[in-house]
C-alpha cells in the first residue's frame, strides 16, 4: 500500500514545476501549489514581508509535499475515506479543492446514500463512503474516477479557456482527462475515438 507521502510525491511529479498560465484562475503555481494557497498559509519564503511570484518560484518539492499532506489530505479528512478512493480524491483535491469532495458526494447521492453536497468531509460523508465501498468494493474507485473525468469535461464545456487542459492541440486527451484515468481501471478508459466525439462540439 502506498503511503500518503508516496501519493503526495506522485502528485508533485505530475503537477510539474513553475507555471503562470493566464488561462489558469489559480495564477502562479509550482508543483501544484498556487500563489493563493501560499498567501493563505503565509509562506513568505523570500522574507520580504509579502508572498509573491518570487516565493512560488522558491518553493521546494519537499515543501509542496508537506503542504499537500497537511492541508489537502489530513485537514480535509480524506484520510478517513475508504482506502480505495483516497488517492484519487487526494489528487483531485489538489487540483480542484472542495469540488473533489462534491464530486464524491454527488456520486454517493446517485448511489442512494443520504449525503449533503457541501464539499466538506464530515461524519455523514465518511459513513456513506464506507457503506458504498463495502457495497461495491470492486467499483467505487472506478465510479469516482469516471465521475471525476465527467466533471473535467463539464468544466471545459462551460469554460472555453479550460478546454486546452482536457483536449490536446492534436485533439487527443488533455492532462485533466489522462490524470483522472490514472485512477480508473483500463477497461473504463475512453478510447481516443470516444474522447474525440465527446469534445467534437468544442470550437
């Protein structure tokens, strides 16, 4: 079983180094840690009394991993979810924040569980997730991964600036989709043709 540190290390590797994409509402980012997160945590790494792009550039891999483990895994209570879905929920939480939990909660509602969709992991969500995992142990991780993939497609449907994250320039699967499918069994991966049909309406 991979440890949370192992998963955090994989997330950092997946996120890559410093970027400041004008189409990304998160702004300056390094290893998946946004400037907004660093400001919220008061990470003034340059010691100049403010948190700026210079501080984002100075962030180390180890610091990013520590941030993810503490603020994106332990504090949101992802550690209390069923083991089979923790890696994907953790990875998506880094990518989308509480929306990762809302995707899970909507899935649980679709599975007949009584859950409030509020983006917060509390006793109700934990109990419902455990019950769903016990009822469908071979399917819960795939079901979450598919719901996550659908979320990314829907987000790109609604926000044209984000489509480049879901579809490459050559029309193939973009980073969001391949990232979601890393946590889905191969038999549930979309074929290239199915993906292209899904995004055909995009300009």
